[in-house]
């Protein structure tokens, strides 16, 4: 673990932000794949809505849907 921490601490601020963005995209891809695996009938839009629900909860998704309609 300390090797990882040392490597991370050696990064510049912009490199840390870039790595955080990469990790966030990796987590989203893994989560989206899980959603598709569990719900093969979902369209991409439905899968994205489910991803938002997992990430932010029902109330946020309902608010987004109300504002979009």
C-alpha cells in the first residue's frame, strides 16, 4: 500500500486530477457494465438513469426527470 501512496504523492496536482478522472471513468464503466448485465433489456438511456439513481438516489433522478419533461 505504501508504494501506491508514495507513487500518488509524487504526482503533480494536475496529474492527480487526471488520475482521479481516469479512475472515475473506470468506476462508471464497471458500474454501467453491471447495470447492463443485470438488465439486458435496458436501453443506454435507461442504464444511464439507473447509474444516476445508484450514484445520487431516487430524489435526484426524479428531479432531473421532472425538469427534463
